[in-house]
């Protein structure tokens, strides 16, 4: 339980760090702001879900991104990331 939770937290922190690093190297202001927005949304959902799990926040039903069961949240987070990855690939094509 503890090791699995620790691994999940480390993976989320690595994902958020990677998104922010990719956002910082974007030339387009829109792509940069979009990247920060994606990181913010994922961090908010992650922080609230962990807070609900340990009892710091009231339970409101926010899913843990990419882990909690629910088709619409999984689709939403996946589309957010794919749009961001596509914007990064467009940046590479322009170079």
C-alpha cells in the first residue's frame, strides 16, 4: 500500500515536471499558457484527490487523473495531453 502510493505520487510529480518543462520551451505564448493550464488542472485534481483520501478535504468526487475509474475523465485528461503533445510536435516541425 505505502510503496504503491509512493510510486504513484512520484509518477504524478514526474508527469507534472515534464509538462512544465515542455511548456517552458514553447515559442508560442498560447502553447506555453496551455501547457501551464494542463499542469495546473492535473495538479489540482491530484492534490484534491490525495487530500480527500487522507481526510484533509471533504469528499467531492474529483477523480484521480488516469487512475480513477470513469470514462469521461480519462477521455478528458487524455485529450488535454494529446493536444499539448501535438502543439509540441508542431513546434519541432517549425524548427
